[in-house]
């Protein structure tokens, strides 16, 4: 064989070498898994430790907050361990105002819930009026809601009451 042709073929083979001694190792490119899938696996593991059972057929969950807003879950996943009084509600929750949900949730409330809803609506209206009103005399009204100061020797007084009983 011609030595020039042989040298040319060896140069091409060295340039296109796959594997063998001295080759660079190629890294394996891993496909990234979505983060939601990992969170869901962790959540399922935690729920399994709590020994909860899924509750099918829950269309919506409303959680009433102290500021008058409602945390609204539409089509949530609900799990419960009734013996431990533990409920797990997960899904996409949205903070909505009470006025947005009132027509739809009235038929779901019982008579005792209607009273609490009425109180919540009154407090919500008071909050709305308080925000609209200028805060000139608001400092005196806020003092009524504060926690009273403790008596200096409350342990001594508690012991005295206990000894009288």
C-alpha cells in the first residue's frame, strides 16, 4: 500500500476515533423532571404516614380568613383521617373576597353557619367603613381591643384563690 495513502487514512481514523484509549468521556444529558411531580411524591409519602384516606366528590373548599377574604379551592384533592381529626386539602387555591362567593355558597351553609356568616359580613363592613373613614379618632377605639396588662403578682393571687377553694 502507498505510505502516503496509509498515513492519510490513519489521520482520518485518529480524528474520528470513537472509544478506545485516551478518548474523552461524554456526559449523559439527563432530562429534567418537572418539579411538581417531585413535590407530589413527597406529599403522597407524607399523607401515607398520616394514614389518611381520599374523599372523592369534593367540588370546592372555602376557608374563611380573619381579614374577610376567602381561600377558595375549586376541584381540590381532599384526604382525611377522621379518627385523628386531620384533613388535607391540596390543589390550586385563590384568595377571593367574600362578596364574590356569597351567592354560590349560601345554599351550602347550615343555620349555624349563616349566623357566623352574618357576623363575618358585619365585621367585614366595619372594616370597609373603617378604611374609608379618616383615622382622626381611631386611636381611642383601638385601645379597647388591646389585651389588658397583667397584675404584678398573679401567681400569688392564683395560689390564694386555689387555697380558698
